[in-house]
C-alpha cells in the first residue's frame, strides 16, 4: 500500500480518487494545471448574467450509486435535488402536447401497464424493445441491436439516451447503452429519479471535496502543470513527476493516479491508446425567474433545445451532440432557444431576457462502438501508475458517474494490492 499518492488532475475523477485515498488513510497531493478545480464539471461567476453558471447542465440519476456515495462522503448529499418520484415531464413543441412518464417506485415496472403513466401511444409490449440491449455484443451499435423507431423511442428512449450518451443514440455503442439501462431503467423507478445540482456543480461536487481534502491534510496545488513523467530504466515504475519549475522524485512507497483529459495523458504515457472522436454540447442560460410549478427538468421534443433545467433565477437548456452548432452565431442560438423555452414554460417571447451561451467543443468522447475499443484500462504496465477519467474503460458512457467511479476504483486498487504484485 502506498503511503503517498500524487493525483494529477482535479476534475471529478481526480477529486473522487483523492477523497477515496484520504478516507482510507493515504497521504494525498492533488495537482491541477488550471487555477481552479472541477475540470469540465465546475461553476463560475458570469458577469453578463450576474449569476453563477455551470460549465454544462448535468443531470444524474438516483441509480448512480458512485455519485451519490461521493456526495455523501464530502458532505454534499443535500445539494442534489429532484422530484420525489421518478417522473419525466415532456413537451412536444410541434404539437403542443404535454405528458409525464411516471415510473413505479418498485423494481417491477408496473407503470408500463398504466396508460396514464407510460409514454402516450405505447403498449406494455413495446417496452420489450429494451431487452436486446442487455445481451448486446461488443462492437455493435444500438440500431444493430434494438428497434429504434415508434412512440417509445421518439418520446422517451431517444431523448434520454441522447442526454446520457451525447451522440445520436442509434449510432452509439449498444454495450454502453445496455450497461446504462441495466443500472437505471431496469433497476426500478427509485434508480431513475432525475437529479440536478441545486446550487451549481461547484457546490455539489468540487468545493466540499476541496475543503474535506484540505482539512484532512492533503496538499492541493493549483496551477501545477505536469510536463513529463520519468520512468525507471527497468520499466517497472514511475520514478519522477516533472512539473513546470519543479521535479518531484517518487520513493518506493509513492504512487500516481493520472486523471487528465485523454489528449494530455497521450503525451505523457508511452504506448497509450485513447479515444479519438469527441462530441460537443451547447448550453444556453437565461436570467429569468422560474415560473411556479415548472419541474426542475423537462424534456423538449421537436426542437433545437433538448432538456430544460429550472434553477433559482435562471432557466437553461442543453443541446447534446452540438457539433453542428459550433459555428452558429450565439445570438441566433439564444433567440431560437428562448422561443422554445418561452413556449415550454408559458412565458412571453418578448422581450428576451439576458442570455449566455456556453459551448463545450470536447465535452465527451464519442460513445461509438469503435471508440469503446480505444478506451484504456485503469492499470498500466508501471506498478505505481493508474489512470482515471470518464474516457477510460469504465463500462459506462462519459458521465459524472463514470468519472467518479473511475477515480474511486483507481484509488481502491492502489490501496488494496501490494505494489510488487501489481
């Protein structure tokens, strides 16, 4: 068991690894190249709106056990909120139809037998379309595995899968989609409640973790950029970490968890293979009071916007797989999004409130079958070096759950096995 672990990268995977290491008695040094922690899952103050925004709107599900355990460990469990029941309201902006999918709370899906709870114009037999995903073969897409049309697909599965996969679901890895379905939809309604960070991602995932680590004696080094990794001549271990302006030698009881973006890890670890295709997201925020009774999360159909998030003093929409929109002027994106938000929330279209567009060009790796084969495992051929990140082979798409799970697993593996046996 290493006595000291350098965690390089303070995104969610790195934070989860650092917290797990400290909870189990290891000394931790957390390095982050930027002046802030959180990576692609952080909050910041936006002067234009005069509000704290998130780098992206993120929805987690109540079946994301690693995520919920992490928030409990850092004392932030009450920061994730959502409906008390597993409900998903939808608005079809083309037909103006509104409905709510209400899943039963037990493990048996009684809700599919209730016409008032299931997706409109579907019958109980339609839901058997999900079963082939549970036997999905590696290398196959969702479209090669299950039926991808009809009311169930259009009105529930595609919008939900699109949000969690961040690519066109028909093209996505059936193996990854099946894993996601197994842990949520097929685990019962209590695993499917949509949850959001009520005070922002920073308050839910980042700031409490930093306070806990600092209180426990961890060294937190922001602005600490790793430039090179020194490997021992015999190839068995990492013997030094070279940062800008500093070289840190590693003793026999020291270890490293690299929790960096794939493009950074690729330059540091010889022979590493990483995903090569990525997907974008766009988020449009509006400074407007939330109408009374508007659900925290609403699915939007037949629109550019896909999910509407209601926060205190702000409405936000998310556009997944947004590569097609990267060159669209932000004013045009905001105008289109606001027209859709106004219709969904029963608000006047004019005047348009203050807005902000946030684009993430490389928000996630593309969860395609061929990209799944490029995801590296957590272990490396160096016995004191582990990898963590939502782009590693977590068995899940690039989600908060996958990031946190990867960090925790890397930490546990380091601490559970003697170094000479790894």
